[in-house]
């Protein structure tokens, strides 16, 4: 780790006016200023593997295909390529299982609020909102039970 001190014109004014702020010449000699070693980098270069891991950490819980595609494009031989491809395939094949957890919570709340209802209109509202939802088959069964109980002929589309 290198520590640098910027010296614009001789000693800085804070060092001249505050004798307690000055350090011993031996300590100052160990701390290079920015003007010393013109060809040296100011900060050490980033570790490429650390950058890749940080990138992966930022997308590892994502449900967006384009984020995994960006990882694969940037790191075609990266440490997480296999996992990125598996998740990308899962997103493309089954959008329901990889959807936003917040959206799932909303659907679950909706279903919980109507599942025990005796009102077929509420069950139908769930089916209209989530025709391919996680509970759509249960909703269709419940709707057919309610319509048969009321003496109506239940028309439920089979999946």
C-alpha cells in the first residue's frame, strides 16, 4: 500500500503554521509526493479476479436475462460462466420461476385474500389477473366448485 502527499509549492500552509503537524524528516522521506516517480501509477491496478467477483456479486440474484448476458460477454472464460448460463437458460425457459420475488408476494397476497371466498367473481378476478399464475389451477378448481354448488354449469378451461 502506498500513501501519497500532494505538495504544490514547498510545504503546505497547514504544515508551516502548525509545528505539531510536521513530522520527522525520516517519516516524510518514506511518503512519496505525487511529483516523485512520475512514471509510477498513483494507485495499484485492480485485481481482475476481484473485479469479476464484484460484477458477479452484483448480478447473482438477478432475474434479468440481459445482466447474465453482460457477464458472459465480459467474462467468456470467467469463474461463474457455467452458473450464468444455467440461470440464463432458466430465465428464458421458465419466466414464472425466475420472476421478481416482489411480484410473487403480490400474487400470493391476492390468492390468499380470495381462495376461501364463496364469491366466484373474486376467484375469476384472480384468474383474469394471473391466467398463468402459480395458483391458477387451484383457482379453476375452486371456481368450478363454487359454480357447481350454486347450481350453475361451470365452464373451466382445461390446461
